C-alpha cells in the first residue's frame, strides 16, 4: 500500500514538473518571438516562489512576467518573512563573474596570513563604508586581497592617484583609510581608466563592492564575522 502511494506521489510530482517545464518554455518562446527588441535576448525563464510569477533572465538583468506574458515587471522581489531580497540573491548567482579572468594586475595586492582565500573589492577613499570595511579587514586573516581603486566621489581621483604613485601602495592605502594620512600628489601613469571600465562592465554602482573567489558579488560593506563566513562559503 505504502509503495503504491509513493509511486503515485512520484508520478504526480513528475507530471507537475513536466507541466512547469512546458510553461516556462512557452513563456520563453513568446518573449523571444515578440519582445526581445524591448528587453533583449532571453536566456532563461524560471519559476519563482510566488505562484503565477516567472523569472525572466536576459543578458544582465532579471524581469518578471505572468503565465500569459501580458505583464512585465522590472523591480525587486522580497521575501518579507525572511527579510531577504530574492532578486538580488538570484542576480549574484546568475551573473557571477569568473574571478580568474579579472584583470588582477590593475589591483593592489595584499596577502594576509597564508593568503589561502581570495577577495577582490572596489573601494573609494572618500567612502565612509569603505573605511569601515578596511577596519573590519584588520580582523580577517589567511586571505589574499585584490583592491581595485574606484574613485566615484568628488576629490577621490587625486587621492587614488597619490596611492597608486606611492612606492608602497599597500602602506599608502592603509595610512589613508585607517589613519587619515593623505599621500603626496602623484604624477605617474595609472590604470584608473581601465578600472573604471571594469567597474562599469560589472555594474559596480557603489562602493565597497566585494567579489569572492567563486564569482559571487556582494554590493556593500560586511563586518568581519560575515566576511569570514562568506570567504569560507564562497571559495
């Protein structure tokens, strides 16, 4: 009896999954045929936790639509009970970058402890949360840091130039962010323009922006305890 019930439940489950696959494929075909000029090439259509709402993935964006493709929603979906941004979490997974393809030669490299874990991040010298991040990083070890100086605030470009033209870039950055010591004006050639282009490509709209070894991007500051957890999780 139990075995028969189990077989029945599995059959129903497979049938529902097959039906769901047909629905998402139909939505994708509809969008590709009629609306790609509006939203761009559609790579995926997936179910969401909300009944009747479907996730539409284009090259670098997430939209939502209904089963009949009558409505298109451009915005974030939140899980209020868990107090989490579903769209942001999905974006981090769907649009993760290849860490090994980052132009790390443009970054300031700092090895702490055995350097076994990796973290790249974009930072601005006039960003308050960037300064908080540097203080938190003092309590994190066994990590190799790749710092992309990303001047987006007024007056930041001059400080970035000074750091990048210093004989010891790591010390100049630490002195600036931890001790408030501004480096002398710099007159050397830097890769700041290329870093700006990289940030635009990765859609870094604010600082700090963290990139973990598995390509997951976290847009914002994290305290040391969360950094430790994320570094271990996102290797």
